[in-house]
C-alpha cells in the first residue's frame, strides 16, 4: 500500500519507456538526477513545438554523472517535457508556456491515453521511491537525499552578459523545510565543505536559498519522512557547460563531481551522530 492507503499503480511500461531508474546501494546518502533525461517517446516528440535545442537548454544534462558520488541513486530517464517527476502530478505535464519559462510547448495537446499513462507513471515513481526510502530508513535510521540539478545563467542570449553573481551563486543549496534546525549540522557542514574545496585553484560561491529554496521532490520527501529524512537541493549553475550549445567542459564538470565527493564524505561522518 502507498502512503495514505492508495494502491500501487498498475503502470507497467515497456523497457524503452521507463521513466526512472532506482539503483540500490549500501549508504544512507542518496543522489537524484531527475531532470537529466532528454529522450521523449515518439507520440510526444511529434507534437512538441519547442526545438530540441530549447528542450535541452531547460533540462539538466550531465547531472546524472554527479549522482555517481554515492551507490544509491534515483535517476530520471525521460525528458521533463514528457513528464516532470519533480513536480506534483497536477502539473507534471506542462500545459502552458508559463510552465516552462514561457516556451511554447505543444503544437497539439497530448491524447488522453498518453496523459493517463504518464500520470500513472508519475504515481508509480513516488510509490517506488517511497519503498526505497523506507528500506534505507529501516537499515540506517536516518538518510539524506541530494536532489542534484543545474540552472541557466545566460538566458538573455549566448552573446549577452551572464546573470549577476549576486543572485546566481555557483552552487545554490535549497533547504526550506520545517526542521532545518534539526539538520543544521548536516546542512551547514555540507555548505562549508563545498566552499572549502580547492576548486581548480579557487573556491566556489556556495550559498543557501538564494536562487531556489526547495523542489517539489524535497518538499514531498521532508513531509513524508519528517523525523528521519533530509532532502537537500544541490543546484549547480551551468558554468560547467555552454547552456546554449550543450557543450560540456569536462575538466570543470569533473571538478564539480570531486567537490561533491569530498562534501559527501563529511556528510557521512556527521550523519553517524544522528
């Protein structure tokens, strides 16, 4: 049974239509990359109005590689423009341009059958994740989920100035939930470790709740596991890639991963005290 008594969805997609992947490991720290996916099913692709370049720019490419910092992972396999696993089911399928940075999304709306399947998939995702987190909770008592995302900072155009550093830190840590004080040693230590790391000869600008304050996924998690689960959004500015062309800067991207590896090690030590 699902939380609240709802039954498990009968969502049973073909292998090439799966929406997510859960990898079970032996650690209480879980990394998520829910917006890394780019693929859409053919019946969605043929009615999307946005270009592939626009689609890619609003996704979080390359974040799945950062999720490998731990052996328990939750990864989105499809584009957020098919169904957004990091939104409530009522808005998980974008209907209007306002749902996606004012981009025109559909040339014609998805069929009722497609919508029903995608909503069933969204429901099944949260059932599956609930079971996974309950297993981790039983094994370790407490757990942390890192919702790893990335964000654009050159929206005015490829040849226009970047957004101000004042309101666009290199890494934005989103931690808005009721029991922040309880998890303060974890959160504050994580931020401190990220800042302290020698990042290619400098230190990253890491701040809390500046660009974004939470995500639907972490809100859901922190409400579902208020005493045992800590959901933190890790939103990396796209300085590790060209957000207009999609080109990856491999050395910078790997340096971000190494920064997360070190900070995660400190997080593990602090979690042992809970």
